[in-house]
């Protein structure tokens, strides 16, 4: 989780080469529970592409964050 004064960015890391919407369910649940402070989520995975998994969750290569 990355936190600023009034916003949260939930981050989840998966050890998978392919990002799928099913893997973002916990992020979607968190976003549902915290709609005012967390509007989007980030799924880091072992692939090479940035992929929008839903309108609120973006998947990005874990290597891009290191």
C-alpha cells in the first residue's frame, strides 16, 4: 500500500508471468470497501506489459517498479 495524505494506492504483487482479472479480486474488494480514499489499484506481476485489468486496476511488470 502506498499512502499519501488523503489517498491510498493498494498494490499487490503476484509471482505469475500473466496478469488476469481473477488475480485482481482482492484489489477490487479493497477498492469497493474504500471508495473515497482508494480509487485505483496496482497489480505487479512477472510479465513484460502494462495491462488494464479493469477500469480500476492496472497490471504492470514488477521490474518497472525496481
